[in-house]
């Protein structure tokens, strides 16, 4: 709880209930509205309800919507694989387990841009024509347009109770001749500089793709609930002539901003039929050293915490919030020591 103590020279003095937290000065010249929430201080992280107050506020459903009878379909960027693995370990009903050969199962965590995600929904549910030569796996192996795969994917989508869709990046390669977007990059063996081009998805087209995904799910699986998240894993490389740090930041910002505006436009559904889980914010804002030596793979203890927080927020299990709060304190302290030790290593 933040307690107002006094006002002095247009500065309000507050005291937070975090142990040992110093007094805080905040300007008092402007109206703060009905929903003013202050950014957490370092001391706030020690509060027992820190996760509810500063990480999940406004995002918590009244009742955990996923139980073991819920048919869950999860696909998107590589971080989606972590969610699927954790749910599978809890014996939840996953499309990835029931239909492992469909593309959203076999390569589901490699569909990293909004066009690739939307394309699977349009192809499977509405038999939309797809330009050839755009779908490739991790080793540039080509995936065909098998009709049985399409029908099985459509059946999975129509029978899904809970979708978990993870947005990955905004940089895309496309075929200028057909307008089709590649799942990933262009295979070296087939690259044609006259027709294969690169660009960054705009905010408008990103939001339009998210909106279209949601509309297709509502049309074909009327009662399904949909959860979006943004992958916290940065770009491995950029195809722009700038530093990958700046390119990755821009890529994630486009996704996050488009998703935020879409969610604000569907406020009536939030936390009931439409959800956002802040994996991107959790990884990037709560820890001192997020990644292993390659700068991209998230530390396993952080992944474990993120998955437990997802579970306690959305899954009907015996896991309690107090246990996850304690886990957060342990992981954050361990992470601080690891960060400090890494600075001392030559």
C-alpha cells in the first residue's frame, strides 16, 4: 500500500510499505485520473503481493480458465514451445499432443510473424489459396500444402477451447510477385533477388493481422477463449542495416503496441474471453541478467518461474500464489548473484 504523508512545494511525499523503502517524492501538479498506478521501486519487489500489484494487475481472470478438460492449442514464436512443454507436463489436453503432425504442432514455435500465424488460420479454416514455396522449417525444409493436414488443422482449430498465440517478430521476407510472406527467411537455394524482398511489418498491418486472427477464431470456434503473449526472446540477427539491438527493440515494440491497441478496443472481453500474459515484460523488467551466454536463451530458472506464474494465473491446479511469490523472490535473488558474478568473470 502507498500511503500519502504530506505535500510540500508541489511535491507529494509517499511511504511505501516495502521494508526499508525510502520516502518517495512525486509531483502533484497534475490530475492523475481514476487508474493511476506507479512504477515499482526496487523495494516493491519484496512485497508479498508484488506480482499481483505490479505485474498482473488488470490481467487476472476471476477464475482460472484452463482445466484438464480444456482443449488447448498453442502456437507462435519459439517461446510458445515453453508454454506447451509446461502444460504437457501437467497433463493438459494439447493439440500438439493430439495432432503432432499438423504444422502448428510440428513447427508451431517457428511461426514467428503475424502473417505466418494468420496464414494457418485462413488456410485451415477457410481454405484460402496460399502461394507456393513460402513454408519452411528450421533447416529450410519445405512444408507442402497437404489437404489432409489442412483438414486436420481446421478440425483442431474448430474444437479448441483455449488458444495461446505468441507473437515473435516484425521483420519479414516476402515474395514480391505473389505478395506471400515466408514463415521464416528465404532458403538460400531458392533466393531470387528480383522477387524475394525484406521489410518490417507496419503497426497497421500487424494490428490488422491480429484483428483478423481473432475474427476467424470467433467465426469458427465461437466460444473459444484467446490468450496473446509476446515472446521476450530478441532477434538473433536483423536484416536491416542497423544494430540488432535497436532492430529487436523496434520489432517487439510494433507487436506490443499493436496488440495493446487491439486489446483496448476489445475491453469488454478482457480477462473473460480475451487475455494477455505479460511474458515479455516479466523477463525483460524483473531480472538483472535474463539470458545465457548467447544473449538469447532465457535462463532456465526464469523460464520455470514464468511458467509457474502462467499456471497459477490461468490453470486450475493446486499451485498457490504464495508459492509462486516465494519462487519469484528466490529466482530474483539467485539472478542478482549470477549477474554480479558474471561481472567479476574476466
